[in-house]
C-alpha cells in the first residue's frame, strides 16, 4: 500500500464578483515509502495548493487523502493534530517561515513539545541536538535567532523542524528556489541523505527541472490545476507524451555548453484564466497539435507505458508533429563566433 | 576587432561606509562588451554583480560611492559625468531592464503615458500622436499583439511576460546602444523565459547593440551569452568565451559553481562554506577557505587577474594562483 493516496482532489476559491478560481481539478496521485514525487508546473498551476490540501492546511472541496490507509478528511481535530507529526512541510522562504523572535533550538523543539509532551527536558534537548546535527547545524547555532543565520542555514532549520517529529511524508514546497546555487546543492544533498536514512517520502514541489531530476523518482506535470502527465522521471523527461510537458521541458536551459538546446516548442498565448476552464482539453486554445475533438471531449488520463499516464489523445506523440508549428525566429545556440 | 569596444569598464571600485567598516562591494572590476555581444555577469548573492551594474549606470546612492575606475561607453567616461549628463545617457545610450517588470512600470499611469514621459524627458517636446506611433511600432517589434489596446491600459492588466516585453520596449524606445538587464527572466515562468531571451538576443545581435545580462542562472548564460564574467566577493575571478569557460573552467570557484548544478544520477558536488564578509576581507584570495586547490600562497598574496590558457587563441582571464590546467583537468562538469 502506498504511504499517500490522493483521489479526486478538487479545490476552488471564490473571488468576490470575479468568478471562481478552479485551482485544483480532480487530482489523483500516490507516493510510496521512501519515494519522491515531484509536482512540476508554472506559477498558478496549483502545485502549492495541492501541497497545502494534502497537509489539510486548507480544506478540499472534494476528494480523499489517505495516509497509511487513514482518510485525513474524516479525522477529528485532535486526531488530525496527532497525524500532523507524520506529515511535515518545508517552505520556500526559510526566513519568513521561522519565528524571528525564537531561538533556533526552540524553533526545532516546538513540534516535539506539541507531539510528544511527555518527553523529559533532557530527552528533548538530545533530540533537538541530534536533529540539528543531521542537517549540519551545531550547538552554537541553536542559540541564535534566525536572522543571525545565512539563508542556507535558515533552510536547514526549516528541515530540522520538519524532521524532528519523525514524519513519514514531507511536503517540500520549492525549498531551494530562493537559495544560491552552491547553497542549493548543500540542501539537496541533505534532503537526499535524509530520505535514504529515514525512508522519508517527499512531495517535491518545484518548477526547476535540474533539482527535480536530481531528487525525484516520479514526476507529475500540472497545468491549470490538472495533472497532464505522470510517470517515472526517465519516462516523463526523456519521452514526454503531452504537448505541454514537451514545451515545458524544451524551455529548460542546460548549463552544459556541450548540450545543444532543444528546439523551442512554443505554445501559443498564455495560461488561460482559471475562472473559466476550457470545456474539452485544457490545453486546446494553445496547442499546436490540437484536433477538432480536443475542443469538446474532456481529456482523461490514460496508460501510455509502465506507470506512465498522459492526457493527450494524440499520444504517442511523434517528433514531427511539432513541425507544423511556425519556428521561432531563431533557435538558441547560433551564437556568433 | 576592427571597431573599438562599445563598453569598457576599468578598475571600478564602489564602496559603502557601514557601521562596521568600509565595504568594497565592487572591487576593481574590469570587463568589456562588444557590439553584437551578450555578456553574462554571474555569481551568487553578495558577489557584487548588481552593485557593478548600478555603478556603471550611475545609480549608486549614498552612503555608497564609486571611488575609482572608468566606465567608457563609446570612449566617454560615464563616471566623470554630472548627474544631469548621466541621466541623459540612461535611456539614450543605455536601456535598462529590471528583474520585476511590475516594479519598473508605473502602476497609476497608462502605458502610453510612460512611453510619452520617456520620450519627452530625453527629446523635449513631442506630440502625443508621434510618441504613440513610435510606441506602437516598438511594442510590435517586441512581439506584443494588439499594441493599441496595451497602450490604453495599465501595467496590472498585463501578464508577467507581457509586462516584461513592455519594459523592454520602453528600454529600447530611444534606440540605446547598450542594454543592461538585471535578472530579466527570473520572475517569469520558464516557457516565457525563452521568448524574452530570444527577443533580447535579436535586439542585441541583429541590431548591433551590446547586452549585459546579470543572472544567477548558469543555463541562461550557457545557452544565450557569448562571453561571461564570473564574480566572487566583489571581484571578477574569471572571464572568457562561455563555450570555453563552461567547458574548461580555469577558476576553482567557476568549477565549483558549475558542479553545483544538480544532475540525475550524479552526487551533487557542494561548495562548502560561504562568501567571506566584505568587511573582514581575508589577506589573500577571498575564495581560499572554500577552495579545494588551495596552496600556501593563496592565504598570503592576493591573486591578480591574469591571462589563462594563453595558447588557446581567445582572451581568457583568471584570478587564481593555481595553474589553470590543474583546475580544469578533473573538472568533469560536463559529463
């Protein structure tokens, strides 16, 4: 049984006088023990909302969320609070997610005081110290306030705070996107090592393909609050079967100068207004591969390969399909000299 | 090169007096840019890349000041100009594209008024009709469909990608020779990023301008820039053609930065430690404490920028005591 099973998750936010934002639309996913599922997509695709729904920081309109077979949505408040020890979160902005007036050691101790109130002071202190050590922080840093730490150290505090209750699932909401490259590498290494040591499951929310390909085992691609494609990392990255995934991956710029950039695959226009979802395939208005029936037929996820699912009715896609798209004026890489 | 370089930055020092001492945010920075060339300035937070840009635009504000150096644009030293003169140069000769387009656009003016203001400030009297015509042409040139409608609207009605196109159009409206872009795509989604970068590249290469692109994104530099300036702790540590620097980094910091890019199936290489304080500047090389190639000399003697791979044919410079052959030898960054 997977650790996390989400089915039919749906959430919309009414905006006074300006319609309803359909943020998450019928999302189903699973995460095994020790596995990382990456949710990738552009801003407004609903990836952070899904993370918050799974943690029940906000309430879904419909759907089920099961951890270890327990349906989170049927839990009473006190039961939910107990369950929270098993599911933790690391946020994007480390400084903003830490109480500026609490010392680092107290920040990390707080979840434990809530979830294991019977713990003695000595045991509490030992657990805090051990957890700080695991993320590469020392006793001296435990005495400081968050602002006395660098961004990378602050994020280590965020990870320690998530880790100390010994969770099974950690939602990582763009944990490195505000950090410098060399610091990002340190944080990714910590996250990777912690997963190996503790068998943690990660829901890794990101828009950055390089960190996703480093951490993720499986990938779900989101567009307008809907999963367009889902599958093992290799399948999705090397053999994407949805025009949106293909456009997203083609936009990635590799820092390796020996890799020539992929041909830019442009979708026309921009992401439509989430208050008015398209009737058929959500990508219809922008898709260069569209056919008439895409306009009316709702697209459904279907099996494309081993654990690989996609919505495009034209899958398996052919590379030549994109040739009907007018090329952008130039492809990158034709530098002078 | 048959024509002189459009931009030549020589030994610029910009410092701030802080309560704890003098901070040299820009420490003897030199680099240049040719016409039809995109030069990337890379480095991590606090390396001085944004301060360098502000220094050459004459935008360093007190208590900060530029205390040495020259910024030659077409042979004219911008640092010797009066405030009024430099204000004229910004816009006329240098177009600026900021990271956040919504901060760069005035939220309470319609877009056409913002074009009108720029043109009026630089060219004096100008009729609404003629500024409007020029704005329409420029918006079309940056790929905005229905420019008339955009001109009559406000910034908040635009998507991020469209707003950044408007900012680029405003930066180009006076036909500047140099475009300075500070993280121009960082706030945008990846599918929009390539369109904006393609646009900037066309406006640079096809129309004979220079572009300085400040970024922390090595992918942007690798795939779009011709040359790169790598900065660390306020100094340039390496320069050269992107294709060479990224394939064979001569400075241990450049090498470490490239290896920090996470890749599937490889253990991510980390640069331990952090950038030293610019106040208690170490006596030798600023990178020594984090460097895997460190030798005794590095802790005593400040390395100067020197030619690297001198036999290579093209101009490369590095600020390091260690032989560059040794640094790049096991730099399997591109495997």
